[in-house]
């Protein structure tokens, strides 16, 4: 009899263990988040920080109890930066891994094909988009928060000229070197218009295919025409090559403007002292007085051992933060409901307060100008958020 | 546009052209002597560039110093590819087509192996002398291309000397001109083929190192270089070292002129269109017979 | 008595032959019906996208083989026609809002016009020179498209999406591409058995001899080139719509050209069954490897396969395998 009771007791114990274990399993069933990101290729230097931002957000949100009370598990496939791979991986994540949510996609050259894909599968896509043309196709599931909108970067160059340099000291000519892809093509027309409006002559207007093998002919042209602004609508490696070629040819324009290269930590590593005093456009900065930035900076200190969040780290964190707020706000994983929630509410994000998304999925146009100073990326425009003195004209190359 | 800028551009083009010449000489050699259309020729140039890069980055050895060693290494690589692939292919009914397709496969394999292990990120070989130029008045001649050009000319000269002034080299020429006769006088055709192919690949590797002093490189660049190799070889005439050298300089000159006047992106379109026209109307080349 | 037996034997053999053919036809129809009916069982979407890709490569490889396998002119520019079709449907949808299902044929027509235009000079070249020129065609076209605003240059062009659920979307494209693959394969088979096909094969065997026999070789080559281009263009037109996006770096991908050639050689480029088998097996393998292992590994594998096929199995894998069995049988008889 005693033996029997022990057996029964053991049986009941076992069952309750299984049940309680099983129950907590069901409650803690993770939310699957999937997508792909370049791990190699021409986007390596920027996308490695995007990934850090993603990792940090996932860790952070899980520490705070997850999304809708469930932990988030991410499946991020490494691609080579090509469109076909991105499409193949996203399709796999959606149809094979059956993810609940997708990452917002980076870079723009992959997003051009991903935006119609997520539209077909009905998945909310919060990232950088693929510049203005992609947002004019009538896609409803894509949002950019913040957008890395090449069509808007003319605002920062124009702003720097208008507010920070006395009219009499303005550079008189500009050499425009543009990478032949959707990013460069989107930026160029507005910059050309902005220069025309200010009476700055466009003396060189050259496009080049990526990857760029040799920057010398391009820079040679700019130097030959004596262009006083060197404007590079480039990615990272090509921008570095252009800078090197400029130094080799001893071409020292008054102002160097980059689209994204100088806000990447590897910039100073590659160029050393010569990476300083370059103006770049940006859609976020770690010293902006908006909610979420202290978290980002703390995360950068803890995870990366850096004093502040690198810019691409902050971008991707903002994208995920927006998704987080939308999912929590909508209270569901139904992507259509999440989408509708995004369209009908205001959000306080690291790059701005009270952000709303229009029919296209975009907030109101904005852009910041930053300058590399003492090896750090500092805000210079708008003046109200500037963190350093604006340096102009650019000092000579180091010896 | 200032004259000095145009001349600067032309000089730049000529320096590049010399290196293209070295890149193409080996290709023409195997095509002419063995009827092997080695599409994988340029991928070995990229391999040479990568090896020079690793020697420099990991061991601090300047490419000028590592060049002789790399040449030997690539000669051996060429010998291996010859044994594994080329030898079988030379027994086919249509050697040119079979070699073309087979070496296409080899090129894809090597390109993607490099991509897999070394990643497709662009690399720059930057020994200190590549950061400065020699100034002639207002014109700047970058030191990197200048040194690459010197390497190329030296290598082409060595190759020419080998072919015309050494016993083995003359054997290669004899086999090319009259395979039956050469075999009759005791020249081992397989021996000759192995050496020819090995030399061809070695010269490609050397050209790759020279290219790396000018260009950023990455595995898939090999398909672009392949187009240029075709262009120079066909213009110069298959198998002629001097013809190829002249063709390289000519193409470099054209690149220099175009870069000065045309939008950058159209230079390549023009070149490839030119190649198409030459193929259609004068496939034996400008200097060939 | 003997005469009758022989007649009987003859009739039996003929009967068996016809029986055999009917059996093959029934099998073929059953497989085809099965494929068309496949979506009814609501398979995972992954399979529909996988098979779409397989059908597409079947269409591309069969159409390539008209000039490549039958005539012996290896073209590495087939994707130029594929892209022409894709871009035709893209531009028509973008500028005029016309559905690609209507304009895909137009895409094929534009591709054939391009083929006629380019084929005239290029088909006069032989062997390697032809192949290089075909590759150049594709490269130059890609460079031009990257800089031509009308076709979206390096931004690309988007299509309006079909206003249906994704499941319906995928089924529609599955059925359309299956139909295309079937039509193209049957068409190529018909060509192979026609006088046209015989002429092409004669050219491959020995072009000079064919000419002396009075065969109008330039015209035959042109026909093969143009027909192949037309079919590739139609396939491309549908593909663009499937992706909802076209871009020069996506449609003019040299790796696709390489794959097509490999598929034809692997399966055996002498008959219509070769490309079918090669495309089915290799595109399936390629898609799976790319999705689950990686793009580079896939390319390394098919680069190696290309080398192996050329050196060891120049007539394709079917012939090679058959050869293995024949040899065994011969050995057994001894």
C-alpha cells in the first residue's frame, strides 16, 4: 500500500511538473522576427552597426519582458548585399521559418525589391525604405522611421551653407560624384537644384558604378575644374577611395560633403587625421534631446565599449523601437492592425517627438548635418542642436 | 579644360594600359599555342592581388618584394590547373569551345572560393608610396600606377626574353608554329604546354599585383578584367607579345582620352562596344595577321 | 508459313512500339495534370515559389538549346532577351498601366527584334568569337540600362501588385510559368523533329558541308536565334511581374547565363529531354542550396559541375548514365 501511494505521488508530481513546464512553455512561446542583412560586400561597414542595433534592441526588449509578454527571437540571415539574396532570405523567413514580424531591411538597394515582397505577404516593414520613389508606389506596409532619405539630404548641405557660412565666404563651385544606384540617384536632383538656387556652379557631375575601382579619374576632374565643394553621394569604400585620391593629388576643396561614409566608425580608422572636418548628412544623432537616446548611449557603452551610439546603431534601434511601440500599442501580432496603428498615432522616438506617418509611411521631411571633429561625429546644423564649432574652410591634408 | 589635365589623364591611361598588356600577354599565349581559351586567366590575377594584399597586411611585406615569390606560387597553381583540367580539355574535338566552357567553370569556382573565405568586400593594397604622386608642374602622376607600370614592363620584357632567347622558350614557339615538327625534333609537347600554361598564370598573377597598386579589388572583379583581357588580346592579335603590349598601350590611351572628355560611366560602354565592332569586322585584330 | 510468322512478328513489334508510345504519352499527360493540379492540395508557399523557379529555368534552357544544343552556337547572352522581356512588361505597366500578362508576348516580340538586329552581324562569327560577342551583348546592354532613365536606370522599375492574396498570387504565377514551360518544351520538341531542326543539327555537325548541301545556314541560324529570344522574352516578361521589380543587376546577372548553359550540358544538349532534365534537377538543387546553405557554395558546386560535365560527360548526364548500363550489359554478354 505504501509503495502504491509513493508511486501515485510520484506520478502526480511528474504530471504537474510536465504541465507547469508545458504551461510556462506556451506562455513564453517566442515571437519570431526575421530577415537578412549584408554581412559581407560593399555594405559591411555600415550594416555591422545596424546589426548591433538590432541585437541590442532584442536584448533590451527581452530584459523588459518582451513584446506582448513574449520573448523576441530573431533570425537574421547574412547576405552579400545583393537584391536577389535579400529577397530569397526574406521569402524563406516568411514562408519557411514562418516569422511573425520582419526586420525593416537594409540597404536601400535590397529594399527596392523587399518592399513589394512584404506588401504581398502583408508584413509591416519599418526601416529606411528605398528613398522617395519607392514610397510613391502605393505600398502600405512600409514605413521609414527614421528614413535615411537621400531625397532630403540637400536640406543639410543647404542648411549648412545658409546658416553657418557668411554669404561672402560661400564656395563658388561644386563637384558632384555620385554612386550609380538608387541612393545616389535619389539624392542628386535635389542637390543640383539646391546648388542652382544658391548660385553655386556645378562644374563636375559624374556618376560611377559600384564597386568603384579607381577614384583618381573622378577626383582628377574635380581638381582640374577647381571645384570648391567636393560632394560625394557614395557608400563607404568608394568614399574612402575618393578621399585618398584627393590627398594623393593634393586637392583640398573648401568643403567636403559625404552622404553617409563619415558617420561610420571605420572612417577615422581608415583615414586617420584626414577623416576630420568632413560634413555628412544624418537622420539621427546620439546627442539629440529626444526619448530613447540615453538608452542607446548606455547600450553602446555596455555592448560596444563606445562613449556614444554610432549613427547606424541608432538608426536601427529607432526602427525596432518604432516596431515595438506599434506592436505594444496595437496589442496584437496581426500585421495589418499594426500597420493601421502606425498610421493613426503619434510616436516619441529617438529622432523626434510626436512623429506621425503619412499615407506613404513617412514622417515630415527633416535632415541634420554632422561634422567629424577630433575623430567624433558632432552635430553642426540646425544650430539649435549643434554640439561643436563648425569648421570652414577645411584645413589642408595632414603630412 | 586645361591641357595639363588632359595629359595627366592620358598618362594615367597609358600606365594602366601597360598593366593590361601584362594581364593579357599570358592569355594570348595559351590561346595561340594550345588553342586554349582560358576564361579563368583573370581570376588568377585577382588571386595574385589578394595574396600580395595578405602578405602586406599580415606580414608587412611590400608587394614589390613579395612579387617574385608570388610569381612562383602562381606558376605552380597554373601547373596544377593544367594537370587537373587543361590537359583533358586539349584532347577534345573542339578544344577552343571545350576549354572555354571548362575554364569558365574554373573561374567561377576560384572566384567563389575567394569570396567565401576572404569575403567580397573591396580591398585596397596601400603601401605608403601609393598615397603620394610625382608632380610635373601641375600634373600629378600617382606613384602606385607608376610602380605597377614598371612591374608590368619588366615582366613583359622577361617573358619576351624567355620566349626568344632561351631554349625552353624557343621550344614553346616551335611547338606553336609547327607542333608536328617540334615533336619530331624531340620537344615534349606536354612539357611545353605545362610550362606555357604555368607561365601564363604566373604573368596573370604578377599583373594582378600591379593592378592592386591602382585599383580596389574584390573577387567578382575578375569578370570585368576578363573583358579587358579579351579586348587587348583581340586588338593586339593572339599570341604576339609585342602586339599585345602595343594593344594594351593603345587601349590605355583610349581610356585616358575618354576619361578626360566623357562621363565616367560611358567609358566602359564605349570600350566594350568597340570590342564588339572589332570582333565583327576585324577579328584578327589591329596588329595581328 | 515462314512468311506469316514474319508478318506476325512485324505486327507484334509494331503494336508493341505503338503501345510503348501510347504508354509514354499517358505517363506524360498524367505528370502534367498532376503538376497543374498541385496547388489544389494547398501546399506550403515555399514549394510554389520553388517550382516557379524550376519552370522558369526549363523555359529558358529549352529556348536556349535551339541555338546552343541543336545548332552548336553557345550563347552567353540569352539573358539579354530575358531582360528585354522583363523590361518591356515593366515599362508598359509603369507608363501605361497595362497588365504584364497582356504585354509579355510583346516582351517576346521586342526580344526577337533585338535578336534579329544583333544576330545579323554576330551570327556570322564562329565558335568562341560568337560566344564572346553574345556575352558582350549582355554586358553592354546592362551598362546601358544602368544609365538609361527611361528604364529606371539604377533605381529600377516597380510593377503594380496583383490585387489578390499572396496565396492566390503564387498559384497564379505557378500555373502561368508551368504553362509557359510546357508550351516551350513542346515547341522545341516539335522543332527538333522538323526539317528546321534537321537543318540546325546539320549545321552543328559541319556547317561548311551543310552550306554546300544547299542549306540556307544564315537564315536557319537567325530563325533559331530569334525564336529562342522570343521565348526567353516572354518568360522574362512574366518573371518581372512575379518579382514586382526589375533592375539591371538583377535581370542581367551573368550567373543565370552560366546556369542555363550548365543545365543544357548536364542534361544533354542534343535532344529536348536534356534541358528539361538538366533544368529541373539543377535549378531545384540551386534554389535549395542558395536558400539553405549559401549562394557562394552553390556557385562553387556548379562551377565544379561544369568542369566535370565538359570533361567527362560531354553528351550530358543521361547519356553518361545510359553508357554505364550499356557497358555493363556488354560485359554481361561476354
